[in-house]
């Protein structure tokens, strides 16, 4: 199957630590790279992991707290210095374009490429991106400022043509697209070869749900139901549940409860408070409720199946 995998660039909350950076992720779907949030040190992490910066054409910023976007101005400048000319699309709640424009105005920066800003608000909730392989929808969060998660959903895949059958029946190149869509093949003698002999079933479409900063609430459970992989912020352990409520964040147990109620395939937790040097307390707490839970670890890649 084509790749559909998530790489963690940053997993810390507002305060970075010596070993953890603020939130950022790269989603690779069919070798197209989507950047999800862009905390400080994002471009350093991209360099370290040998992820080509210029392959990123779409950036999704969940909200305008600095630990989720302050790496973006530097990344935009690096793209410029590396000679980027193709458009970059940036999706965020209102205000980000103003922030970037002010920065460029006072530094007299004139990018060689165009940034297309897509504003997400209550009038644009729903599908914000679509192509032949993927749709991306917003997931409204409940945070101190406007905040959104993102649901990446693959479209139905075409059937896989068996290479040996192409040679066996001398199938012309122009006939292959129709076969991929389920059509039979008629050879030069008029013999019909059924599609079932020529192809194998495609993999099932996969879904990744990214749930950014939010106080515990169940408003988005149906939206993320049956997602193959769920990332959910888990800033605190349950002994600090009141602090979580005050700051509009979740505990690891609450993230696991969402995963359980939404019947997701796997949960990864992140956005850890800097107070936790040992993250096992968060992992143990979550696994007691939802066993298929893992920590998001910087530099690790998680295959979405």
C-alpha cells in the first residue's frame, strides 16, 4: 500500500525541555507531506530527520498559541532562501496572516513564492482541503482561543493491477485506468478477461485524527469515530485534573476515554507538560482505559493502518 504515516517533530506543551520541542508533526500520504502545527525548532527537526522542507505544500495550524506556530516564520524564510517558487498553502484560525505580514514588513522580507492563507472559522468548518486521494476536515476544539483539530481521510483506492497479467494478456497502457476502476479487459481476439483475474483488492481507506489543545468534552467523538490513528493532547496526569480544566487541557486518562468512546484503532498521546521528565505516568494512566495507547516520541514514525 502507499505510505500513510505520521512523524513526530515536537511533542512538548508550551514550555520546551532539553529533550522535547513544541508541537509539530509531518503526515506523509502517498509521498505528499502535510505539516501539522509548527512550534519552535520545527525546521531543525525537519533537517535532523532528513525530511525535505520544500516538499511541504500545505501547513495546518491548529491555533495561535506560540507553541503551535512560532516555528513558522523561520520555516517560511528558509523556504525563501532555498529558492522556493511554488505556492504554499497555510490553514489557520484568523490572525496568522496578519502576524506573518507584520514580521515580513518590519524585516523588509519579500518572499519569492506566494503564501495562500486559508482562514478557518465557524463559517468554514468542515472540509478545508480535497484532492483525488484525500480530504481534510476541521475538528472544533474547546480551548481558550479558537482552536481546531484536523481529520485526514483517504478516499477509496483504485484496484491494484497485477503486473504479470499485463504481460500475459498484453494489456495496452491506455486500458489500465479503466481496469483499476473495476472494468474487464477484452483482448484482440474478443475474449473478455474478468477484472477479478486482473486485479487485487485495494487497501481500505485510512483515517488520521489530530486533536489539538482542548478541555475534555465529547462534542467531536462522532467526528473521529473509527479513526485508524488518533493523536490527542494529554498535557497532565489525573492528579492535576483541576489544572487541566483551568488551562483548557486534557489529562492522559481523558484522552484515553475519548479514544475508547470513539472506537479508534490506536491512540498516541502528546503535548506533555514540562513537569514530566518520566512520561510513563501518562502512558500507564492512558493504557488503563485504552490499552492500544503509545507515547508520541520525537523522531518516531507511526504507520497508519
